[in-house]
C-alpha cells in the first residue's frame, strides 16, 4: 500500500467509527447491527468494483505495451515504458554502428545489461556495473582492463542524471579524466580512448 493512502484509510476508519457511535446513541441495537452489515457489504462491493476497474486499466496498458514493444529482443511479454523501449533501440543502434567500425564499446552504467541483452551480447564485469561485481581486483582491475583495450569507446551516464548508489565512481572518473569526450547518445556521454 502506498504511504499516501494510509491517511485516507485512517480517515475512513475514523469516519466509520464516528458514524457507528452516533448511530448507536439514536438507534436500537438490532437496527444498528443491520445498518453496519449493510454498510460493510456496500463498502466492500464498492471497493471490489474500484479494484476491478483499476485491474482492467492496468491489463489494458499491459496489452497495449506488449503490442508496441514487440521489437525489443528478449523483452517480449515484459511491461516496459515506451521511452525505455525507444532508448534501448537508439543506444543499441549506436552500439552496433560503432562495433561495425571496429570499436569495442562498454557502457559504464548499472543499466548496461538492458542495452546488451537485446543485442545478444554479454560483457563480463560491465553488464552488472556495480561495486562488488568486479572480482578480487575490484575497480582497479576494471581500470586496468580499460587501459589494455584498444579502439575503445565507453558510455558514461551524463552528470546531470542520478547514478546508482553502487556506482563505481573511481572507474568512471578515470575514463572521464583520461579519455576524450567525442559524442553524446541519449543519456550517455561517449568517451574514446
């Protein structure tokens, strides 16, 4: 349940309690019990109808999304935002273009796998680009790998956008300081070694 709805639920409970208290003082006990039962049944039916309507709206959005995003490989049947589907297509097209030019391209971001999975690619240490996923050599091992890779392009999330809390800043700072920024693609700055 969302935090904002807690106030509403508490308010409804208080209102119901107040109504029962008022009714109890004016109506006989049997009539009060009957009124409470009718209220609870009506309220339950109303909540049920609201939830069914919400579920139908969500189901409709899911079906529409499935039809629109069928072109994202390996994401069939997964509800994804249209903006994300477009972002995947744009970045993947860029990555494939640069690979045809003979470049090795790494995305230094925790979202890397979202782009590499549809291309049927796997880049160890880069598809789960978070602290703790780099093995025994850690960030220094990744920096060493970047130093030893020729024809390298790295995509780094733009500074204006938030990064994952486990983002390895040591690696991206190294790339920013030692590589040349040559391009931008969607949410990424492109650096060349």
